[in-house]
């Protein structure tokens, strides 16, 4: 999975790649930790797991 983080001015930081055996069957963005920034929740259909990526910016 490849994630592109925005700089807030229409440009992006270098991409972040999440490697491994991840088969994305669903994806949602939501503020899970109440910090006002969107986090990413991914459904991994291969491993039958939910992967949470918290926004740390």
C-alpha cells in the first residue's frame, strides 16, 4: 500500500510504502484518536485483519 501525505499547499511529501502481505479489501478515513486529524483504517482480506494507521503529523 502506498500513502501520499499532503503538505497543505497542493504538493506531497515523499511516499510512504507499507509492505508485506496486505490485501486491501476496504479502506476508511476517520479521526480515531480525537486529535482532529484523519487516520486510516484498512481491511486486509488476506490475513482477515484490520490495520490502523494513526496520523502522526
